C-alpha cells in the first residue's frame, strides 16, 4: 500500500527521528554508566539514599529507548498500523516515566545532598579507620577538596590527597571543604540527570506526535482501499 505524499514524508521523518532516538538511548546508557562509575565510591557515605539509583534508571531507560526506537523504525518502514500504534503507546509510557524520574531527581536532590554531607561528616570524625581514610582520600582527590570544612580540620596531619597537583615537594591544600564540594557535586549531577531526562522526553514527544499522525493515516488509507 503506497502512502500519499504527506504521509510518506511523515514516514521518513519518523524513521530518521527514531534513528536519532536510538542515539539518544545510547547516550543515556553512556551517561548512566559514566555517572555510575563516578558515584560508586560515594555510596558508602550514606545509608539513607542510593546515589546510584538515578544512574541505574538512566541505563535502563536508555536501553528501553533504544529498543522502542528500533521498533518504531520497523513500524514506519513496513507501514504497519499495529507496529506504529504500539510504538506510539510505549513511547507515551516512556515519556511519562522520564518526566517522573526527572521530577523525583529534582525533588529529592536536596535531601540527598544534605544526607551525604552529614554522612561525610560522620566518616571524617572516624577518619582513623583504614576504610574511612581510604574513602576520604578518594573523595578529596576526585572532588579536589580538603577536610570537612577546610584544610584546618586535619590539625597538622594533612594527607597527600589534600595537596594540589604540581605543588610537590610543597603541599598547597585545596581551599574548598569536602562537605561543600560534595554538596555542589550532587547538585550538579542531579541537574544534569534531570534536565537530560526532560530533554530526551521533549524530543520523544515529537516522535509520538509523528507516530500518531502516521498510524492514523495508515488506518484511514487502509479503510479507503478495503
């Protein structure tokens, strides 16, 4: 069944769109994987919040986006009403899911920030324990911070992880405290994850509209030729 010019245009626009959505899905998986690797060391700071949950959700959502986009490509090329309408339905569910995830991130990022700052304070008080000392060194090196509030918290026993790179044999400590750096890092990570989720959902909304138009056109044309 050949579609008219307008529907054929929508068909190929939807096909190209789903190729882009596939790339968005891969991008979500990559962002989730990178953030999971960077945030993994911070999970031991707080038992109240799972800092890795948004990253895992991004990996799952990215995988689902890729599969749904592939399904949409097949539906558009085969001019299948069933496949196109099914694609539109699952895309709508996915968009709602991404909006919910973004909303949860924006709502709870403040609570997570305070919980992790408090957790770091407790770990710093018990910094003589080897496991805590190793975790503090990792945070200080990665976030380029020193001490709980400043380098003065170390009282003369400052570790090498507090020192700025390239200052050897002298040790010039980072001026930012780790609680402030940790809070800023979590705020930034939350903003990135939340806005990326909303941005991808907005792109997918265009695909949903195109899919609905194409499915409706395929159905109407099939009725005329029945």
